[in-house]
C-alpha cells in the first residue's frame, strides 16, 4: 500500500512538472512586421458627367457574398460620397457608382465614410464628416438609396477639439468601434492628436462624451485616417490602431499600435518608417509602382458588426494611392485611385 502511495505521489509530481514545462496555447497576437503585395489601381472616377477627379477614403465590408465599398468623391469644389458593390476585386473597376447625394444623405460636404452593422439596433451605420461627426442609418446595405438624413454625434465642435484647432489643422476622419459595454468615437485634427469619445452601448449613438486625447505625436507623425479593430481570438482582447503619417520623403504611410482596451494606452507595433505597417518600402508592386503613397483606407472586414473584429492573419487593405507624376497642384483635384494590399508574410 505504501508503495502505491509513493507511486501516486511520484506520478502527480511528474504530471505537474510536465504541465509547467509544456508550451502554453496562446491566442494569436498580430505580428510586428508586415510585407504586402499591391494590385494596380482598381477603382477610379468614371466618365459620367460628374467631373470627379479622385476616389478616396474607402470603407469596405464583405457581406452576403459581395464587397460593399463606400468612398469619398473629390472635385475641386469639395467632397461627396459614393457606393459600389461587386463579388470579386477583379470586377471592382466595372462596378456601377451610386452617388449617395441621391439618398436622404443629400448634397453638400460629406467625406471619409466608415460603414458597420450595429447589431443591437439591426441597422447599418455610415459614419462620415460633414463639418461635424455625422452618421446615417439604413436597414439594408444593398439599398444605397435607403440611407437616412445626416445626424451628428455632437452639438457643434467639442471644446477639446476646438482648443486643438486653434493651432491649425482640420477636424477629420471619424471612426466608431464598440466593445461589450461601450462605443468609442475616434477622430483626428491633422495636427498630431487622435481624439476619443465614448458612450454606453445601450445609448449609442447618443451621449458621446467630451473627447480626450488618446494619442499624441508631432503633426506629420500622427496625421489622420485612423482605423481601430479588434483582433479575433485574442484573450484578453487585443486591439489594433492604424494612423496615417507622412514619411521623411513626403509620402504617406501607416503606423500601427496595439492595446488591450479601446480606451487604454497604445503600444507601438510597426510604427516607424523603417518598420511601418504599410509603406511603399514594404509593398511589392506588379510592374512599375503606380503610387508612392499608401494612404487612407481600411482592412477588408468579413465580421461586419460594431466590434470591427478582424483576423490577425492574411490581411487585405483597400487604400488610396496617387500617380507620383500627379502629386502636385490643388489637393481636391489630384487623381487618387483605390488599390488593394494583400499581406504576403502572414505568420498564420
């Protein structure tokens, strides 16, 4: 009997040692270096009488077998919004444009859209800038004429942002993401500040708080076009932040950070010119590079709800680029086009 007890103790000790030394199965974290291949320009203005110079600022989801893309249309006098859908990016250039000024969104300055499905209300939201942080809703993303008239998250410009704009800049590029209890609204000022507001999930879209500064850097190191995503399968939850910057050569690129909370502090990931999230230096083009700018865009999302959950693997990023020969003159008249990045060094 004593022998059996000793054997049992020895066995338990061995199992404990094996458990302590065995590798822990961890949720996948996003890697800290990126390489990409790029398509050529896929989507540009059409010869349809609108005299559009550029297609910019895309937001994209894959839903019910189709890619749904919302973007800004640029003309010398300003910006509006356009929608298109297609089943494969090879068909993107042939997709008909639906101009959203034909919906209740109406005419006037509207730019930099973001689309997501807010599951608690069973409504699609289109967030955009119109001089304020605006939104429209639609029960059916397939009906581009079904968007509601603009409403705003704030009554006027919040004081925190107004104070920052005293030093120049523009209030731009609104972005919404929600966790289990709270919805957060990010925006930029083209002057080195990333702002964040919040409201309870149950109150959304009402009740946005006075913004706080979520991240700060020099003007061109933290410029605009922020994206925030939840990385699927991470525990605790890991969030990815992307912000557009200007490199020392004057071309735009993306830096990245991570955090375990949307409202938490952000840790640099691939956040430098030498190790960027996406820059012409870590992108391989088929043939002569058609752009040196990797600018305002979005990760292709297949989870379409307000959590903005993406896989940390095999990322695709729809972005705006510009022919280097055209990188001058009036900004609103520059011929921006949309291209697609595909990650080539995914670790999973």
